[in-house]
C-alpha cells in the first residue's frame, strides 16, 4: 500500500483544516488507520485512529473534541478534520496503516502501524 497525505498549510489559531490521506495498492477497507504528528526534536505522537469499518475511533486527549477522524472506504481516503486549532498543534502530520487486517483494537502505538505516508505540514500561527 502507498499513502499520500495532503491538506496541510498555514492557519491562524482558532481556524480549521482538513487533512486527507489517499491510499492505493491494498484493500483500504480491511485495515485500521491512524494519524500521528511530529515536531522537531520530539518523538512522533499519536493523534487519532479509526478502525477498518469507520465505526470506532480513538483520540489523544490533546485533540479530543476538536479533531475528528473519518474515512470513506469507497474513495480509499482517510480524513482528519481539525477545528479550533492551537499553535501547539503545529507539526508534520502523518497518516499510517495498521499492520493488522480487520483488527478489533484501536492502537495508539506507532509500532502497530507498518505503512506511513510522507507527512503534511500544519502551521498554526498565534
């Protein structure tokens, strides 16, 4: 599978962005997906994940209530709607595919993901 993230950019604090992650080369609807982010000098951190069906989601406490993860299996695309953005949300955002097929858990560890997109930069100005 290949993942292509897009939608990053510069936005003012309080604004919104929607990230997309297009998948190809593997049955997208059979595996869970996640979003992670990373800033210079820090480890990559979990943001949100969604199961293969789109019926279950999990969020980091720092984004809960502001970000929404979703997927459209007919379009092989993962989304991250980000509202009420804060300067501390500034990071490179990565989408990733769960290594398990039809997994029942919602993994937050990056070790559970075996395919990664190239990242898209989100910059939130104060």
